C-alpha cells in the first residue's frame, strides 16, 4: 500500500472510531435517563463504569489524529477534518460526562419513588440524542445544511427545558423530600440541555471545517 492510500485508510479509520464513540455516547445518555426513569441503581452504576471506555476512545482518536498530522503533513482542508475529529471526540467525552452526572442523580434517588412518571425529561433526552446523531452525520457527510439545522432543534430543547423548569419549580412546597427530588430533576434537565449545546458546538465546527467561516448556532 502506498503512502497516500495508507493515509486515506487511516483517515477513514479515524472517522469510523468517531462514529463508534458517538454511538456509545448516544446509548450512555439514553440509558442514564432510563436509569433515572426506573430509579435503577444497577443500571446507573453500569453507566458510570463505562465512562472509562469513553475516555479510552477519546485518547485513541487524539493519538491517531496527532499521528496523521505529524507523519502525513495534511493539506489545510484535511487538517480541518482531522482537527474537527479531535474536537468532536472532546465534545463526546463531555456529553458522556453528563450521562454519568445523570446516573449519579439516579443513584442519589435510589430507594425513592418518583413524584410522577417522567415524560418530558426522556423526550428532551431523545431530542438531544437526535441532535447528537445529526451533528456527527453532518461531519462525516460534510453537510453544512444538516449542521445549520441543529440551531432550530436546539431551540426546541431550550423551550422544553424552560417548560420543565417552570413545572418543577411550581411543584415545590414544604416537603423536603419532594423538593430534593425536584431539584435533582432540574439538574438532570440542565445536563440534557448542555448535551444539546455540545451538539451545536459540533455543528459550528462542521460549518467552519467545510467553509472556513465561523457561524454561531447558539443565538
């Protein structure tokens, strides 16, 4: 295999590793919310334990990216692709940290019964997961329209976040146990809102990668 073919194969492998990391992070978010929905401490612990795998994937992607830059001296366009892979991997690691945060809330609530069945928070999480999937797809397909569309999806998440906070705040009263659980749920909704923000960061990076121009999707 000649040097150029080897380079393109390594670039393809880098993107495949990024897709695998993205799929695992999606599942981490989904399962963390499920652990909260079911108040399942066993599932919550599994999510926390898987965080080491996410960290390892981040390091592997960073190592491959730096090796590509050092050994192949890519052109500016390819350099942006490689640099973006490292940026996405960092955002994915931070999103996975939020999955761990949610799992830790589920652990703190172990033994409690939910004040009411969770509906809006799982729906908000699915919106954020869809955004995550779309952001990574925009990267692999170099699709700036798909990346730009994340802004509207982020507005939907923000609107739902405001609704959830308003509802939870309105339920607060004199019962300390209830108030504690409501505060936990507010934290979870905040973590999910941050997940959506990370996906718009990815979208902004994709737009820059393709066009060389910066665009703020969090406005």
